[in-house]
């Protein structure tokens, strides 16, 4: 590998591939690849020139409020080429949330899809750092604002700044499942290092076609989508997760790799129950975001017998920490694997001392970090760092071979009758019931127990849920104090745009209902 490739910054990727003899090979699209490397490289140059002409200096923050689309990928590279910082915004955010994000980031420009213009336009007028003329609209309905296509067409590419590998490029907001979102600071170097980890761990190759249906505003979509292109492969981007369209992409477009969160796989498996399909093209099924329930894992292994199942663990702050490889899936069902090459993982107690194998402790990572510093938040940045180790806020256990299992989020732990209860353990048991589609376990205030273990369950369509049977199932596999004392049946669980269950919202709902009883 050349030194130039080794030290590449984000914007170098399309330029390197566009300069090759096959630079006109289509590599990016929605239902099929339609954009070539040369197309992407030209668009990135044009956008960078357009941003520079609008007065943006290197380091300026550019907000993106867009669904997954091919233009989003061009924008990622174009912002990098301008030496600016991309700030992806959650497309499910409310107007006040968007305004807070723009103000907090100090956004100097914003690129938004036309469907969000009515919401964003009055917000921009109130944000001092964001002049109205720097509101760029993707789509035909620009309402007098600068159109994305117009900006590219008018651009006159010239000399552009070359960012350094330690310059900040990506500022993703954390998912906010445990509280107020924070924005991580990710450098070119850190992102390129993570692409190399993905390329190595999942053996990405030029012949691969990766399907990304997770949103680009989430690290799963952003990190994996660009890693496929970094490896020279093809990328199909879906605007949202539609199980039927995912099956079509596998069956008719030859998708070979798919990253997704467990919730997506649950819905995909339900689709495959209704509609058998040819899935032979898939060679790698990647799960991230939260541990796979054993029942889901076993069904994935059955439905994709020719594909390797990989389960990874990580976060926006630490990047990818561990990977459980296909050969260990049945041998280590509840594990998320071993540390990736170049990284270290340890477990510590509340005093910061390492704990022995088999003992729960907080997971910390050192090496190959992604975004361990927060924008305008030195206190939280300092709070998670200890002598180069970054705390994840997750509780895990390592076995004698070093394989890591995630017990639960530290903040999700339930204290019932003085005993610590980790919801993930109970969720894994309940998820094994054939009548259960999804489950989330939370603690609800209780006058006797302090917190009562409460299972919030979504029944599988066409099945009748038996609450007593679920409790008995838990009693057969878990200690008595871990049994749910309440089982609530709901139509759906609240989720982030990335498909992660928002337990905070469940707690708010059921804590409010229980408040009068406790008081």
C-alpha cells in the first residue's frame, strides 16, 4: 500500500478511483448503480467549489438534512473536499430540535431535501451563523433558494484547500437513547482507520455490492456506506428500511453485504416468512447497534446459510470495538466477539480497577477510536476518558478466551429489591417465544421493590400473547427476582431513526402511569 493511500483523507477516495482505467464503472445507486466514480468525483469538486464561492472557510460546519440518496454521498465527499465539517441531522427531528442542532453546531451552511424546506426556512432566518443564501435545497421545489443542481452547475472548480488527516471532518450527534444528544468530533484519520477496520474484518472486496438502508445521519449508515466505496465496491442506498425492497435488492440486484440493526433483521425475517426468496448472493450479514437475541441469530443463520453472520459492538465515540465472526456464532451465541486488530478492550469496576473473567464491568476501549471528543463539551469529553481508555457506558462480561458479551447499558440497569437486574438477559428469554415480535424490558417505580421489572411486548402478527406463559418461560430460565412483575402489550416500540429502541420514552410513559401509585 502506498504512503499516499495510507495517509488518505476522505476526499481522496473518489479522486483515486476516478483516475483509474475503469473510473467510469457505475458504483453508486438506489435500485442499481448509476453513478460512476468519475461522476462522484466531478460532483464533489463542484460542490466544494460552490461552498468556497459562498464564502465557507475550512472547518466551517455544513448541516445535512436529507434522506439516504446518491446525492448525499456526493455531498459527503464534496464537504470533505472543501475542508469543511459535515453535520448530519436526524430527518425525524422536530422543528425545535433542528433549530437547537443548527445553533449548537454553529452551522455556516445547510443542505436540505425539499420536503423539509417549509420547516427549515424560518429556522435559518433565526440562526445567526447561517445566512439565508447558504440554505441549499435538494429537489425541484426550491422556493427561490439555491438549488443543489444549480449550485453544482454554476461552480467553477479551482484550487481547493487540502485538509490534514487530523482535521475534524464528521460531527455526528449521538443517538440520544439515554439523554440529551452530544456531537462527536471525528477526524479524517479516524474515519479512514475505521474504513480499514471494516474492510479487513468483513473482507470487503471490489466485487461486493453493499446495501445500506440505515440512515446516513446514524454512524451505521455513514460509516458502512462509505467503507464499501473505500474498498472499491458498489453501494446501493435505500431512502428508508423497507423489508420488501431489501429482499428485492438481494434477490434481483445481487446485494452481497448488508449492515443493519437487530430490529431491521427482525422485520426482514418476518418478511421472509411471508415471501420466500433467493438469497444466495449474500455473503456477509452484519448486525450492529445492540446485541442480537439468540432466537433472531439462529433464524438468520437458517435463512442465510451461505452467508457469514458477523456481529459487531461499538459506538460513535469508540468506533468498532469487537467483532464476532461467523465461525464463532454458534459456539459463542451471546457474545459480540473479540477486539478488532489494533484495539484493546477491558472491563472495569466503579473504582476503575480491571475485573477478572466472568465478572461484570464497564467496557472501555483504547486504540482506533472514532469520536472520543465532544463539540463544545469538555466536561463530558473528560468524563469518558481515563489514561487513554474511553468508557462506553455499557456493562459487559469477558470469558476466559477474551470474548465479550454485553450485559446491558449501565443506565438501563434495574435495581429491584436491592438486586441488580440487566434487561438484555430477560429480553433474550422473552424474544425466544414464537408469539413475540419485539420486547423491551424496563424498570418501573414500585412501592415495594423500588423498581418492578416490566416487559413491554409487541406480539407477532397472527399470534396471541399469553402473559402467564411468558412469566413461566422466564421463571424456567432466570432467577426469581428477574421475572417480569408486569407485562405490557403494545402495538409498537418507540425507535430512533436508526431502529434502536428508545427505552427512555418507554420509561417516561410507564413511570408517569406508575407515579401516582408510588407517591
